[in-house]
C-alpha cells in the first residue's frame, strides 16, 4: 500500500522505527504544524501518531504514508488517503522549513499525485488547505489544482478544497 517513490531529489518510502525523533521534530516545528490538521499537537500526541503509522496504517494497509528523504535525511511527510471531507482521495504533505523555497514541495506533491493517478487509478485528487496558507495554495495552483469550495471551520477559519483532475 505504501510503495517506494523516487523523484529527482527525493525518496518517498515507508517510515522505519528509527525515524521517530525526526518525525516528532517535524511535527513539533511550529511553522510546519500550524498548517497541519488542527494545528500544533503535544509531543506525546505526535509520538502516538507515529506509533499508529505502524500499528494501524501499515499493519492494516489503510493508505499510503511516506517518510520523505533527501540525501538520506527525513525532510518531510506525505500521504494519500480517502477522506469524507472531500468525498475522495486527498493528498497531504509537509516539508521541514529548511526545504521550503527550493521546489521540493512541487516535486513532492507531483510524486504523490502521480501515484494517485497511476497506481491507484484515480481520476481526481483533492487537497484541503487553510485559506491563510498562501504558499501551499500557490504551489497547488501552479500544478493544476482548482479551487472547488470552502469549508467554514468551527473556529471561524476557512479551509479551501482544491481539486486536480486527471
């Protein structure tokens, strides 16, 4: 369910237990976590999430979850999974701030999309992005995603739903 993917500069592969510290560091980075899920989580919650990657996601073949590496170092995280929020498959990705502005986000998103269209046979993929996350909105627009609707969150913020069709 989580195949190894390669791009010019990135390796997307299954997490291994030794990735826990780097995973937690990525998810604990305030610049990264502000855009993920419901925002920052505790270290204990991020460690539990890492454990569930193995005990649930990989063990039950639920969906693809990748450790994103560059030159052997964990620099990001990616997923593609079916979600009710978009009534389809959503891509999720995050990169460490040290990798921002280098084109790696585009490279990463395109690899996950290609997996969705190719191996999974999807005709469309979605992304949900906080309306304030201009960098991700710009990146996704550049690679063919179109704004399809907004979700008004309970906290008053807006999440944009973007879709790319095959």
